[in-house]
C-alpha cells in the first residue's frame, strides 16, 4: 500500500501570483516579489537536489524569471501552484493545500499604535491578571522582545503584537512570567479571537536577560479550526495513520491527526527521516519546516535564508534514497516571504510543487488544492474536497 509525504518549506515562494497587486507590505504591493529568484540573485544559492526536482523550472514557469544558478533539467515532476484564499498567511496556505480554501476574509489589526481595540486589551489584562500590556503594535517578534523584554521583566505585563497576518502574538519570559501561564493565557483568549476571524493566537515564550533574550522552541499556535474536512480528516477517516511534523498539529487543531512530532527544523528533518523508516503502508506524513520564514524571511536576511535552503537541500539529498518504492513525496510552500522586499511580512506568490515518485514531467500551473486531491488519489482514500489530481 502506498505512502505519502508532504513537506511544506514555509514561505518558499516563486513569484508570479496574478493578484499580487492586491497584497501589500506597507504601501508597496507584492507585485514582483520572488523569494527564490531574489535570494539566488542577492545571496547566491546552491540547491542541486531541489533544482533537479524542478525548482528552477518552477520559478521560470511561475514568474518568467531566471533564478541565477538554477535551471537543471528536472528529474522529478514539477509545477507552480496558485492560491485563491484571500490571505498570504500560514492557515490559508496549509488549509488550501489540504483541500479547503478559506471562505472568509481574515480580521487584520491596523498598523497603528495601539493596534488592538480597547476591549481586547482589557480582556488580555483581565485574563493575564495584569494592569497593562506592552507592545500593542505591528512588530517583528525578535525585535519587540529585544525592545520590551526588560520592561516585561520589571512589570510582568505580556508583550502583545501583531503583523499584516491575522494574528495576535503574545511573548512572555518562560521563568518570570511562566510558560504554563503564557500557554493558558493564549488558550483562554483564542475562542474570542476566532469569533473575530483572527486566524491564530500564538504563544511566543523566550528566555535570557536584557540584551540576550532568545525565543524558545515552546511556541504554540492556537489556530481557528478549518471550516470543512481537510485531507487529514479524509485520510484519518479511511483508517490510515496521519503524522503531523512541526506546527501542522496547531494549524489543524489536531483534527484528523494521530501522531504529533515537534521541534526546530533540524529535529523536524530527523522526525521525517524516522517516519520514512517507520511509517506503515498507507500512512500520510504532513510536515512543516518553519525557520525559512521565522528566522530569515521576516528578518529580511537573504543570506541566512539561502544557507538554510542549502541545509535543507543537503538533508533532502540524504532523504530521497530512503523512500520506498511506491512512496509519493511532494515539496511545496504555503506563501512567499521575499527577504529582499520591503517590510517584514509575507509576500503573495505562487509556490513550487516538486514531486518525487511519479516520474519526470511538467505539471504546469496548478491549484493549491490539487496537492490534496493528488495525495488522496495516491493513497486511494475517499476525498470530497476541492482540487484535481495531477497523478
């Protein structure tokens, strides 16, 4: 019985989204953003494994751009996928890849100070047991912890911030504020935020002292549940095992998921390798590698992004020979985050769809939902979601 592996390399866009002019970083529309092509141009990029699977060809198909150093003749199947959900965020991308486009407009907080309405601020304070909050603005997570961390230690007030995504993020020190207290705060607030159609409440714990604060791996996303059954539900309901690697469990509210494995990207690749060895026939492994986005895209670090892509490429080269005959591996992304672009937020882009296990051929322009339909077809499970199989 076949198995399927879906690896989302978070934010690895390839330009060309037809509606990029409707999405902005500050006052600049995302028209022309191209995560892979611009990283290759500005920082150099050596990713022979991804390129042989079709990454360079997908960039050209998507945007017409040449990514310097890429352009090998593909040995895998490759295409470019376009999103229809009205957002360039993590839940929208992942849900649509699993067959469920988002049917509503997300609530986004204004880029003002304060960013949050007074009633929400009062709710946060009442739930946290504090007389105020810090931040209350759009911010980069690492920057606002550096700016407000000392005040947080002095006052005990949580650091609350947002971005162009539909999100409320709350940062707090694991020792002085308490990790369990932070997680309970976010969990308690989440239902009210979800009613507002805010996609996620994210706990962002950190440790250290002023000048040396460090975010920990204990991040947790409290995400709104998908509005319809996803690929995970269909595979689970067919009696197959669904493994979630990384923040997939949070994104899907653990619905349709049997086994959860977390950590940072190096540990997550270890989990994926383990599952290639361990997962039973008929299983579905759904993984997200997030450091591309959180560590390099939002920080506008093109060189760091390039080196992390090269790390993943080497890890992928080690993984591919371990796949069994009949396994399907799809590598894709959920949105873009061009580190050469203005601002610090995601960029509206098409994403690559690179496939090992169905031979070498162009797949052309695809829908995000085609990924879900194809995996369901490969696993031979009943599927009533959107999309068309490219198998």
